[in-house]
């Protein structure tokens, strides 16, 4: 079985990753997860209400508060959710590639505005 989940910050704190894992109904040690490109913590400045949502979701370790405004690490958050649901770190793949920084490779609504292009991904069984 394969499953693709797309989540922005609202989906991450709202449980979309956990819902996907429940749909698979597999033992965590039989799963492999891949986290795709996302905006990096360095570029994802958020308001206190978003930071509070991450705290409420038990993801406070994914908030960088060393700057004037909080920044959130979505890649780290998804990895943390997968791990607390039983996936070992060596079963989680994906480099934290920043869609904001890599303008030639990725669209970014935060960088380019709401009328930027869109991204697509595909998965399938072997």
C-alpha cells in the first residue's frame, strides 16, 4: 500500500499525518516514510498563534524562538510526528529542501504570492 499526504502547517498540527498512518493500518516497523520539500525553518516566520498551535500539538521542539518572531520547522515536525507514531528515524527519508530558497526548482506562494505555480507529486507501489 502507498499513501501520499500533503500538509501545510494547519494540516501538520491538525493531525493529517496521523490520519494517513491510520488509513494504512500497518505496523510502524513495516512502513517507510518520505518527507518532501517544504519551506525551511529559516524562511517560515510565523505569528504567535501558529507557534501556539505547534505547542498545542506537542511540537514545541520545532519552533525556533531565537529571532524577533517565531520560525517553524515543518520538516522536523512531520518527522517528529512519524517518530512518535512508531516509525524509527532510519525509516524516514527526505532532505529538508527549502521550496522558498530553491526558486528555480519549486514554486512558493510565500515567496511569489498567491498566483504562483503549483507543485505535484506522484507515488506508486513497486
